[in-house]
């Protein structure tokens, strides 16, 4: 990490001084007014803020808690040990990014002076605006955002091991720098930067940590969605299952569990997202668009398009 940024994150805070002097437990009143330890965004964000970060509190065991916001943790140096939902043990190392869904149970073991992490506190509204600036829908990105928003069944976290991937570290360091220096128009700038971060992470499914079954499943899902993104015209479940060296029934079960859709549904979603793009941003005829996304049944295409978008392809293009 950039040394100048890291030096700004290293100083011991007043809260940490208490723990070094012998205070044995976290001051929960700094984080919540509730009896249950639910860290409250209102305690950590100023009015009108969608996003903020704070250096992770070192030198103390941070007991099991949840959040009423989405959290993104970036490990700047050293390591930290986390327990998710009481039974999943994770160790974050330098360059790792951990996304936590709202309300997930989270516990952190004591860390040392040089174990520097930053916790991004992010309201759901921030992600909505970040996604809105992107030009074209993408099922992989949709899945990532759904997972952060806790809308994907069974999904509580995503852990990316991204040390050495310069575009990703640069984007995160830029966000930290902007918040530290209170950059003008910060909300818009950081929303754009976060959107770029998602786009870069979507290209690196191999960086998803796969040491436990849930993360392995998520790696499989990302691989399938990447395959669909580039093979939407004539992609086949059997082909991607063979590439992943797993039976089709197992792959189908994983897709259904985490996305709520089967392969055919995901493929159809991507086909019509691409049709929407062509209608808005090209002069291709509707017949040419059908051919490009792999359909030759015009009746099915028109009926499905109207079911998804509430209007005909012709009207959709005229209103774009």
C-alpha cells in the first residue's frame, strides 16, 4: 500500500489507547445504543453521508456483532482473524477484500499495531447510485451487488484475495485518500470509483477465496456467470460443467441455491440484457438483434421481451 496513505492509518486512536492501558472489552456505546450488539450506521456516518471508513480497532477482541449497513474491509498490511456466523474462520492478509452482507454475525480477534485494516461503512443507497452510472447490465455484477445487499439466499460474505492486482489496490487507495482529504463532490466521485472496483473484481473470479464450501460455490457461480457473459448467444450448461469438471446436476443445484435461477433462466436474462443494449445503442434491425443473441423464433422473442420490459422492442427503442 502507498506509504503516505498507510502512515495516516497507523496512529493509535484514543479508543485504542484505552485497550493498551488495560481496558478489557470494546466500548459498545461507541457503536450502538441497542442492547443487542448491532453496529449502527448513524453512529459512524454523518448526516447525508452514504459511505465512510474507519481504521479497524486493534488490540482488543471485537465480540460477535452485526451491522445495519453493508461493510467492506480492506487489509492494508498485516493480517486479521474473523469469525463469520459463529463457525466460519477467515484470515485476512494484505490486499484481501471482505464484503459482509447486512445483519451477518461477525467477530474479530485481537490484532497488533501493524495489522492495518480499513472498514468501509456503506449504506444501500450508495450502491444504487454507483450501479446507475454503468452503461450496460451485467449478470455477474448484478450477482455481486445482490450478495452485498444480502438478497442472495445463503450468501453472507465474499472474500477476494487481490494482493498484487494493481487496478484494484489503486481504486481502493483512491477511495481512502478521497475520504481522508475530504475531496469536493466526494459522493459522486467515490460512487464512480466503487463502480469501477466492481467491474474489475468481476474479471477476477479466481481471486475468490475457495477454502470453504460456500466460497467454492461462489467461485463456481462467478465462473458460470462469466461464461454466460461471453457465450450468451449459444452457451450450454453441459459445456461450462465440463470446463469446471463437475456434473450438470451439481452445477444446477449450486446456481439455484445462490441465484434463485437455473442456467436457462440466467442465459435468457443475459440475452435480453444484450437485446436491450442493442436496441438503445445500435442501429441493428430487430431481426439482426435476434440473430446476434441466438433466437430465431420471433414470436418467442417478442412475447418474452414484452414480459420483461413491459413494451414491444420497437416501442422500447423509440422511448430510449
